[in-house]
C-alpha cells in the first residue's frame, strides 16, 4: 500500500510539471534592444554606415531609415570652390504626410571645412494638390585649404508622432570637393568674394576740439571683423589737423526689408558690415592754418573666385578721398559772432538813441504847437482891450521861459516881430490912456495881429 502511494505521488508530480511548462513559455519576455513605456516604443537603430561620397550638386541619397514619405535633399552650390571661398549648403526635408513632430539637424563638417548656420525656415508647399511641410536649413561653408576634401553631413534624427525619436535616422551622402588652392604668400584674412562694395559713406558735422565720425558700409562674402580691421587700419594715415581714432566694425543684424530682399536675391552669402571711424579736428586747423583736411582714400583688396587663375591678381573696392571742413570751437565762434554783431549792435544803439531823440523832439514840438494854438484860440476869444491885455499877460507868464516884465525891450530881445510889438503898444495905450478908445475894427485888427503873430518858439 505504501508502495502504491509513492508511485501515485511520483506520477502526480510529473503530470504537474508537464502541464506547467507550456504555460510559462507563452509569457513574452522583453528583448534586450527594445523598451516599452506607456506612450511609444523606443527602437535603437545603432550605428549607420554612411554611403561613399559623391561629386553631385544635389542628391537625395543617404543611409539609414526615413519615415514613410519623407524626402531629404542636400545641395551644395559649388563642388570646386576656391580656397576660403564661401559657398552655400542647403538641406531640405519634405514631409508630405505631415507626420514629423521634431527633427534634429546638425551643421555639415569635414576636415579643413568650416560651416556656420545662416537660416532655418519652415513653410508649407503644395504637392499633387496636398499640403506638405517643408523644412529648409542653410549653412555657409568654407574650405580652409586646397585639394580633395570631404564634406560630410551629420546624422538626422526624426521624431514622428506616435513613435520615439530614435526610431528613424538618416545620414545624407557626403560630397567630394576639389578645392582650388590659393598661393601661399597671400594673407589668410584676404576675403575671397565675387565682389566687394563700399557704400553709404557719410561724415557727420565736425567741430574743432570735438569728436566726429566717418561712417561707411562694406558688403561682400566671407568678410570678417579681423579682415576689415586689417585692410582698413593699414591705410588710415591721419592728415594734418585731423586725428583718426580707432575702428569700430560690426555686422548689421537687421536692415530695411527692401534692402534685405534685394541682397537675398543677389547672394544669400553676402553680409553687410558697418565701419565707424572717429575723427578729432584740431583747434589750430590744418597744415595751412585753415580748418580743413583731406581724408585718405581707401582701397580694399579681395580675391575674385571667378577669375581664370584665382589668386594671381587682386581686385579692389575703392573709396575716394574726401575733403572735409570743420567749424571753429564754440568759444571762437562766439567771439567771432560777437565781432560781427558788434557794429550792428552799435548801429542799433545809435539808431535807437536817435530815434528816441527824434521822438522826444517831435513830441515836444507837437506839445509846443498844441500850446501855441490853444493860446491863440484863447486870445481870439477875448473881448475888450483890458481883458485882452490881461489874457496876453497870463499867456506870457505861463510860457516855459516866462516873460517878466512885459517890456518892449525884453520882448524884442526874445524875438517878437515889429508888427506884434506895434499891436501890443496900441493895446497898452488903450488900456492906460482913457482918452483913447478903439473902435471895433481897430480892436479886431490888433487882436488878430497879437494872436496870429504870437511867436511859436516861445512855447518850446
């Protein structure tokens, strides 16, 4: 019985083992290269083997895995650039399904190649009647040495809606560049550009002893602050009477919309630099003592990559010499203005004094005439010889220089006319001789003479 129990237990254990084995095998185990979270599945693609470089301006080829429908186009403006010539590198990502959430793009690289970002734009284009997203990346690349170089593109990682970032990655095919080497004796800062333009030169107002400014702009490709500083600084020879200060050079980050649009159509690689040079005019003037001088002419050399043999001959952008004139210092100007104004001031003072005297004389003459006419009126209005003599005596006593006593000799010395004195004698004889009595006609005649010929100058 015990033997049967042992066999039964042994068979039960074997049966349980056979039943449990397939159940545990149905449970999926995570793979070592795959992780799962609540949102998306992360798939590590690992290293991507790039394609061999090609000598093509534009290409869509590359290694790796792209999201469905996405097209990556890389374009190089020049495959045979001149050493240190700036050329344009463009990378366009087209997403017809509009499924990309994020794209990680890096600048191109290579041994002996320098690249700097220009612009990143994103817009929408129409393809087969449907709108597609387009991302546009541009770099300004420069080959720093001659020979065969490789321009490589970095890996582009895509983040698609619903998937992780590392599920898609793409490496565009590299480019083979045959760089034209420049002569070794040429300075490394010498710009290599199809054209160099010096424009908008202007000089601010100059005053002796006060700082001024000389401003102009330089436009071209491949320019730098060091290059402009070396090219311009070597030619800044100060003329007599005018000191030239240090250079202030900076790139213009923003221009007017119209100018930017024109520059963009001409060359997106061209940059504009503002050059400011401080000026200090001398108080003593220039070489001949006059407050004027001539700014130095500028010649900015550059290498034209379009030449048959680049580097054998230099091209130049020129800024002509300009004559400048400055004003005297404020104290000198004020003194000169005072000397100029002094004669006019004296004339004005004399004129004002003369005008005042003339006005005073005119006023007094008008007052005299007014008093004389009033006295004549009062004499004509008097009736009777006694009343007329009394009124005449009153008028003579109220003169500015009274006549006292009213004698013939004194009146004659004062300039009384003979006819007036004769009329006065007749009036006094009528007043002091009772035997004489004038008739109306004689009285009227005497009164008229005394009033009409009353001297005007007595009232002055």
